[in-house]
């Protein structure tokens, strides 16, 4: 009968696992900050606006910032289409994508330039549907627009779904100041991003 592993051996294994986990987290945290502080917008087939809350048909400040940034990129001619995403939360009477459509139409974007993904309630659900929408049109290169700390995870998910990705955060300046203001958001994304390789968030 084999002898049970010694306590010192178990301790070494635990330390090794903890070290690997810490290094993985540091790499992810660094990537979250890198994507948050860098605007990688470049010519693409479509600009994908990731959904956020809306209140009684009005975009929340977070969603409005994403839409304003996407409209600016569209006006620069970086892509001929906007893909608006986001389904309905409990109690909503309109999807995030539908509210976004109304907002960008008022901003001067023509309806012919819009594609809507109305069902997704998570980043993964929305980007999977976006990939399908674009695939049937022979398109794959996108600019992802979202909050700075969200973009690394969103890019991981989008690439997992077969999209070629550029990212463009709503704000690039002051990543460290944002870290001070939103430490919980940053920590959550630094954990969710590597997990997105195997878990659907």
C-alpha cells in the first residue's frame, strides 16, 4: 500500500498552485489595464456596441457613453455598420438594442446601417449572436465598444466566437484613476476574463 503524501509535499503542491494562480491573475489584470488604456479602433466591417442598462426607454449613462463613442467611430468612417446588442431585463418593455437604435437614429445614423441583437443577456450570448449575424453576411472584422475594464473579456469572448477584433473603450485616459474609482469592477473583470475561455459569462 502506497504511503500517503507527506505534509511538506502537499505544502509544495499548494504553493505551486497558488503561484500559478497568482501569475495568471497578474497577467489578466495587466491585460485588463492594457485594453482599458488603448484605443485600437481600425477599419472594420462593423462597430459592435455591447449593451448596458436602459431605463424606461432611455439609455443609462453607461450605455449612452458607449453609443456616443460608437456614433463617433461611425462618423469617422471606420465601419459602415453599427451592431447594437442587448436583450430585455425583468420588467423591461424594450430591449437594450431597441433603445440603442432609437438613440443612434436621433444622432443621425441611418437605419440601413444598423443591425440589432435583441436577445443576449450576457456578453457571451450577445457576441455569439453577433457572430452569427455577421457570418451570414460574410463579415467578421469588428470594433468592439464598451467600458474600458470590460473590453479585454469582451475581446476574449469575441475571438472565441470567430470574430476578428479591434477594441475601442469609451474612455482611454486615466486608467489608473478609474482603477481607484472602480476597484471591484476591475477585480471582477480580471477574474472573469481568463475564465471566459471556458465559462460563458
